[in-house]
C-alpha cells in the first residue's frame, strides 16, 4: 500500500519516481501479482494515469490490460477499470478537450495518429474485438457501459476494419442490437451512438441491423422522447435511421413494407403557436425532413420512389407537410427544407401533383399554394436558398405532369387572363419575374417557364399566342418577340446581379421553346433581327464570362437550322449554313458550341435535379437543360457539315421512314387490337369454362340429390310394406261374428249410398206430384168449356195417364228401396249387438282395435301423401336435369366455336407478323443506307421505347378522363 500511496502522490521520503517508471511498476504488479485486490488497485492506478500519460500507458500496459480482460472476467470492478483505461488510451475526445488553446494548432494531427495507432494495435488480434463483444453482453453496468464506449471509439478510429471483424463474428451485430432494449438510458443512448458508427458506409451491416427490428425500436425511442420536441437522443436516432436508409434500396423497401412511413406523420404535427422554437427542435425537424427526402430521392429506383410517394399521400404525410408549408411562424431554414421535401414527394407522381395543385394558402381571399410560392421566388427580398427551394418545387410539380403544364400555360393565354385584376395568376408572376430588373428573378422565371414547356410540343405552339402590352399606345408584342428584344438589348438595361445571368436564362428558355417545334422556329426566324444578332454574338471575341453566352447563341442558331422546315425562303437550312460559313466559320461555330459542356457550372448542374448553388452568381444552368444540350450538341454539329444534297436525301429518307413508321405503327395498332380481342376471347372462354364447371358441379349435385331421394323413396316403400303386413296380422285378430272390420265399413258405405239414392228419389217424387197438381188445376177451370176441341182434350188425358203410370213406377221403386234400406238397417243392428255382446269379445279389446285401426289408417294416408310428394319432386328434378344437360350441350358448342375463332385470330396474326417482318427488312435496308451516308439513325430499341412512352401517355390521359 505504501507503493500505491507513492504512485497516487502521497507523502514519501526520497526522490519521486518518474511517470514512465511508475507505469512500468504498475504494469509489473498487474502481470505478477497473485492477489486480485493488488491487481485491481494497480489497474485503477493505471486508469488514473492514462489521461495524462496516454502514450506511456498505451505502449506499456495495453497487453496487460487485455490479459486482465481475458483472465479476470469474474470480477466486474477490475474489468471496468481495464475497459476505462483502454478507452482513455484509444479515444481522442478526452485528449482534445484537455488541450490548451496554444497547443491546439500543433497537436490535433498527433492526437489523431496516436488514437489510430493504438486502435490498430488493439484490433490486430481479432480475438480482442470478439472478447469486447462478449463483455458488452454482460448486464453489469460497470462492464457494459465502458465496453460500449470503447467499441464506439474503435469504430471511430478504424471503422471499416472493425466493421469487418464484427461482421464475421458470430451474432456480432445481434449482440449490439440488444443495447437498444436496455432499460438504462445511458447505455441505450450510447448504444445508438455505437450503431451510428457501426452502420456507416456498410450496406451488409445496415441490412442486418434493419432486419434485427431496428426501425421499430428507434421509432419507439423517438416517440417516447417526444418526437420533434425531444432532446439530443432523438437527433441520434434520426442520424442512425439515415445511415440505415440512405442509398440502401433493400432497407427502404423494408421500411415501406413495414408500414413505418405511417409512423412518421406525428413528427410533423405542429401547433398554431410556432414562435420560440428551440435549437434542438429545429435540428430534429430538419433531420426528420431529410429522412423523408431519403425515401423519395430522385436518385432512388423509380419504382421504389413512386411507392413511397403514394404511401406518403395515403397516410396523410404529404398533407401534413403542406400544412407546415402554409403555416406562419415557421423558422426560415425549416420552411426551406419543407419546400424541398414537398418537392421530392410530388416529383413525377401525378396523384401527389394534383393534390398539391389543390392546396390553398390561408389568406383572404384564398390563393393557390403555387402562386404564393412563385411570389416568393420572384421577390428579391427573400433569402436566396428559399428562392432556390421554390424553383425546385415548381420544377418538381411540372415534372412529367402535362396537366400541370397546361394549367400554367393557360394562365398566360388571352382567353383565360382575369380581366378584373382581382387575383394574380402563376403566368402573370412568371412574366413579371421574366421582365423585372433583378437578374436572379429573370433567370428563375425563365427556367420555370422552360419547365412548363418541357417535352410538350402542343404547349410550345400555344405559347406563341401570348401577347404582352409593353407600354401605353404601342401595339402588343408576342412573348417570343419580347424575349428576343430583351436579349438583344444586353447590358443596356440596368439590372441588379450578374450581367450574363438574364441572357443565359432567356437563351435557355428560347432553346427549350424552339427545340422539336418547327412552328416556333418559323416564328423566331420571321423576326429579321434575330439571326444577325446571333451571328454577331458568336463571331465576336469576347471575354471568358461572355463565352457562355456565345455558346448558348450557337446552340440556339443550331436549333434554328436543325428544326427548320424551310417554310421561309430567306432562312432555309442551306442559306443559314452558308451564313455561318461566311460570318463565323464552321470550326469556330463548333468550338463556341462546345463552350457550354466544358463549363464548370454545367458539370455541377448535370449532377442532380435540385438547384443548389453557393451564391447567386453561380446560378447559370438548369439540370433539365443540361440533358437537352447533351442531346442536341452532336446532331447540330453533324447538321452544320451536311450539304444541300445530303439534306435533300435526309428529307427523303425521313419521309420514307415516317411512312414506314406509320405502316409499322398501323400494324402494331392492328396487332394490339387483335391481342386485345384475343384476350377478350380468352376471357370469354375462361368465363364460359368456369360457368360450365359450375353447371356440371350443379348437375352432379342434383344427381346426387336425386339418388338420395330415390334411396329415401325405396326405404319408405319397404317400411310401408312392413307396416301393411303388420296391419293385416292385427286385422285377423279382430273379427266380430264372422265379419271383419273392413266388411263392416263397406256395409256402412253402401247404407249411406242407398240413403242418398232414397233422398234423390223422394225429391223426384215430390217434383212429379207438384207437376200433377199443376195439370189438374187447369182442367177444373176449363170444365165449362167441353165444347172445345176434342183433340186437345184427348191429348191432355193421354199426358195425364202417362204421368200416373210414371208415378206408380216411382212409388214401386221407392217401396223396394225402402225395403232394402230396412233390411240393411236390420243387419247393421245385428252387427252392433254382436259387437256389444261380452260373450263374443272383450269391449276394451274392440275399442283398442278401433283406435289402432284409425291410427293405422292415418299413418297410411300420411305415407301415401309423402310418396306422392316424393314422386312430384322426382319429376321436378328430372326436368332440372334435362335443362342442365341442354345447357351443357349449348356451352360445349359455344366453346368449340370460340376455339375456332381463336385459331382464326392466331392465323391472321401470323400473317400480319410475316408482313411486319417484310417491312422490318425494308426498314433495315433503308437504315443501313442512311448509316452509309452518315446520317444519324435511331435504333429499334429507341423506337420501341418511344412507342411504349406513347402508350403510357395515352394510358395516363385515359385515367385522367
């Protein structure tokens, strides 16, 4: 202990040992001492000296400390001291904090080298990193926390090497992921920092971390910490999420498929009171917006970007961003980043672009968000970065959005301009910016208007109709004429900003406008001052700053030649080429044209779509315009060197190609229609096949039901036969006085029948008697008229005799029937007495037999009715079966007819394909001839892609309709 007191600075007699000697003695004690307490005290002493004597402790004690980690795992205290000592040796953070201001200039490089060297020594043995990973698994705070800090420091110093060791270590990454689930916030937060260093620029580790449920855990931490209102822990989690998602398509897709985009929406819920944002909240929200941009970056695969854009719309994230965009009190840098984020969320997505067009600012009266943003873009008092962001937003809104382009251009056309002047339109703002005295506003407005015309020939023609009122009393001039007028005035107008910026913007607008639009070229050439101005600009030897303008003038003149339809006699292609040859020289023209692509600002603009410039003076080129230059530079150079004969041949070849293209297009259309018909027929066949299968299944089901009913019918029939036999056996036992019950019932029925006949005869007798009375009464009344005709008297007597005879016959029949009835009544009485006599049978037995007889008769009636119902059902099922069989036969006929039609369609398609192959051979021969002549010819793949693009555009228009 005296030794330790000397080391720690306590009172001691004699000379004090130096730091290096003390460290050597402590290392010897760690290596040789057998007592754990002594080794622990020595390691603790090394820890206290490691900050001041970093080099000495690192060179002498590192090996001993690693040995302690290997052998003394059971004692957490000595392990913690050893890890802290190694951290102090390797980490540069502590050393940098303790340096004086005077030493800061000389030592940073030495500090970095020292930490890197010690790290390299430590990881030279890969087992050391594996050992450290196992120690990080320990739950003890005094072991786990210093282990996390040490591993983080190793990754800072030698990131790729340590990443590779962890990657090949079994369950290496999974062990570190457990840190996010630690209940102690200090370890969890340092674990986030460790994973930040681990996932830097390593896609393999990023994927493993993502599939270890990192997204879920990090989003939970952000929610627990209060989203954007959280502290620095939220910032660290967002930086880790960016590492996992940036330039990693697999993780981006996993993030989207896991429905994690929906969990980002609460991040952007800001209240009405947006004043007094803390610096940490601004930082957090800035990182959150950047994370959204990572998912929809233009550099991502188009399919992945499109799916993320749609998910952001459906979950309401885009709507939330637009709310921030239109809110008041939002800090300027957050507003700028929000505009950039909204830009990339809507870029190329028709659904999101349509929604953005419908967003209104909370003003009175409400104005579209696009108009409000354009007002900021052309306002020179707004910050430069904000104006760049608005321009990018406008470009993204118009990107592949013909509907939006048409709406912007329509605000410039005479028929749609608001005559009352109550509201400002987007077109009016663009024209105002285009002709203002601020060069940056001129450039932004020109680029924005060029994007409204991008790849849209019809709008280029419509924009030629725009007329501008220059001053009172003067006639209006076209927009194209006004642009060329300002361009020709050059430096005569006093402008704020760069001298060439306005001219560069206008030249880019004119080049975009005239490219691939012969009508616009004709309008441009119709102004006789334009060509002399361009040739004059190109021919002059100006300074380096003006070379860019010369290159753009050469490009505009080349476009006027390449897209010239020779409709103006004085400005035909051949005459313009001769003018270049005389005034400029072909070589000089090509050299000036090459100034554009060789410019440094051109290379910067070609890298990414977002306009990002360090200062307004560097704002020269637009990303889409660089694509146009790349496309036209080569073809213009070739067009300048072509002779008139070659031009004629080219025109003829172009016409021939157009004819062949029209033929090919026609046949492609026919083939598409036949394919469509074939698909429809296939669908019909499939539908009929499915219906046939359903009907067959129904028939099978009905046949099975009929079989079941047959079985039930046979069973009931057998049961009925058994019951009949049972009834007969019981009937034999119940005979009364030689008569069966059935005979008794028969006699009763006959008795009733005779009674009915008796009543009928009595009724007839009464009718005869009444008729006889009626005949007698008129004879008494006519007794005084005996002198009447003898013939009438004799006839009445004869009729009366006949009636008397008939009456006697009836009376005799009635007497016979009455006798027979009395006889039957007598027999019935005898039978009833016999049934009632106790000697002949028991009264109870007779009663039971009558009850049984009634019950049996009732059951027989029910069975007969059921048999009758089953028979009727059988008939109905037979009818259904017959109708189903006829339906199946009809469907089979229809199927055979459709198969025959499909075969005929295939035969027609084969004939068309043969015809198309012949046309392709002719087209190939013509293209070969063109190539031999030195003309540029599009490949088949380009033609197919163009056709496919036309089909996609047609599909989009149909969906919009």
